[in-house]
């Protein structure tokens, strides 16, 4: 798995004094990169749309997992995966395997899932999950064996690629975060890490072809333009749909004049981002002596098991509004009541990856965009990004306003996916403010 994008560089330390050389080595950043194909070679069950038949019927474009290993005083590993997201138990298995290979703890391993709705359900196929893990471990080995000193810089542009699913809400995170990585000459590009916020479902429920959705198009367009690998990370997109979509249907998350139906919707999303990035790339300032850090904090949340009468009402609403069958969900609630379980709990990992003032903060839930916007504002740092779909993909984490409205993101989706989430009901209403306060309190930088 030779990395075609890297060439070895001479590091001019001989002219430095011993003290300066020691300090430079401590804060010098090294990067190793590798990627691997994780496309299945047989039809598999897709996940992300509520439809009777989810079996894939071909491949539109291959799926990727990309590995970047960052080293200053210790190693940290960021992996992006074209997937809706693994349940937490599987994500932890992969992180443990990677951590063992790199000889670091799991809080030094961050998995960023694209939340793609056109990728296989890894939780439904043990063979596929093992293939993905095996391929990623090979890529980790290749990246770790090929580390080079780099310079890093960051910037933001704003792009119009998302629409808030709620018609009366204008909350959007239009930031396209850019982490630019170059060689020590600060000219030759080695890697671009791009953070966006819009659901990875430009292709809707009438698509049965495996695809990385618009994340794949972003990688293709930017790699062609800038001649280096491109990794894309999903933000807090729980209530943000893509502006462009490709479907003969008009799904509920593409209704209204703000959405654009297009046969080239995947490329349209990528081209908007490429155009905006081109206005910023040359002005990003680079530095080669920055501290890199990755760490995790944990917080416990609780969710009530609803009374059966409440659950039956929710199931009826889901059936009437979305055609969702809540029979299995109701059976699980009856089972919990029979065992005397009135409340379920979950420990949430909040993980931070920081380089200088740039920081991505991830949790495994489908966060609403307000999590990211409020954290950015309270920290007074436009380079602080709160992301969902990190180290797994659990249920929606709605805002207090969305909690009061109910609907798919709050209740109905749980009727389908509760078996992946270790819970049948959303967290208590005040959990939103508690999580945001926790994120801010443990953030690495505060102005």
C-alpha cells in the first residue's frame, strides 16, 4: 500500500543548536497517510432508508476508509470511513485493534463516519465488518511506516450546501473547515482535511447502488485540483439535509423551493465547495511547530422507558406519518416493563482532536446543528467544530425545541433503529444544554 502522494524530505536540523533542535523535534508534526477500498464484492443490505428491500444492486463508486496518523510527542490516529456509522460496540472493537497496533490508548483513535446512506450495514454482516477492519489495519500499518514532517494551517470558507429540515428554522453551519497540510517547504500539499455539514444522502431511497455519496465527489474534485489526498469529515448534520438531491421521488427532506433536484447533484455539491475553497487556499498560513493532541472525556445521560400508552401513541403517529412499523419497538418496551426497567442510561464519550487553535470535537450521536453553532459562539472560536457520527452512530440528539415538537428525529427513528442504540427513548429534555456545557468545559482552548 505505497503512498503515491509522499516523497521523503530532508529535515535541516544540523544547523540548529541542541536546545532549539530538541524543542523543534518535540513540537514538529509528522504525518502518515494511507487509504483502502472497503467496497463489498457481493450484494449487501444497505442502511439509512426505511424500505422493505435494502439489498444493494450494484456499485456506483467505490467506498474508502482513509487513515491519517499524526505525531508530535505521541501518535494520534484519525480515520474517515464511508459508512452510515457502526454501532458503538463495533466501533470500539476497531479502535482497540488500531490502538493495539499503534501502541496507544483508544482515546488516541478517532473514527469519523460520513453517515452515508448508500453504504452497507456493517452491523448486519459480520464478514463485511471484518473485511473493513482488516483493510483499515493494513492501511494503519502502511501509514505508520511512512511518516514525514509537515507544516499545518487552517481556515474557513462558507458554502451553501445544506438546508435545515425544519421549514421555520434557519440554523445552518455553512463553515467548510479546511486543515491544510504541506511539506516543510510549505508549498507541496500533502493532505487536505475538509469538514462540512449536510446529510450524506444526496442519493435518496430510490437508489440501490453502493456509493460514498457526495463525500466521494468532494474527494475526486479536490484531489484533481490540488494533487493530494482529501479526507472529508461530517459535522453536526442531524437536522441538515443536502441542498442538491438526485431522485425521481420528492422525499420529505427535499420538499420546498430551497432544494435543487439535479442529475448531477453529487458533483454540484462538490463544485460549490471547490469554488469556495479556491478563494482561500493560497492565503492559509502554515506552521511546522504546533502541538497535536487527542483526548476523551465521558458524561452519563439517562432516558426514561415510556409508559405503554405513550409508546402506543408514538407508534401510531410514526405509522400514519412515515409508514414505520413499531411492532418490534413496542415489544421491546413491554419486555423492559416486565423486567422492571424504568430508565436506561448511556455513557457518552466526547473526543477532541486539536492542532493549535483548530479543533474537532466528536460524539457518536446524530447531533443537531445547534450543538456546533452554540459551542463555536461560546468559545469564540470559529475553528472549533462539534461533529456527530464519531466513534459510532447512535440515535438523534435533538435540541430542546425539537424535543418539544417530536417527530422523526426525536421519536420515530427509534422505532426502526433502537436495536443499534441500546435505548428505546430519547434522553431527557435538559440533556442538550448539559452536553453543550460539558463540551465547552472540557474544550482545549477558551478565549
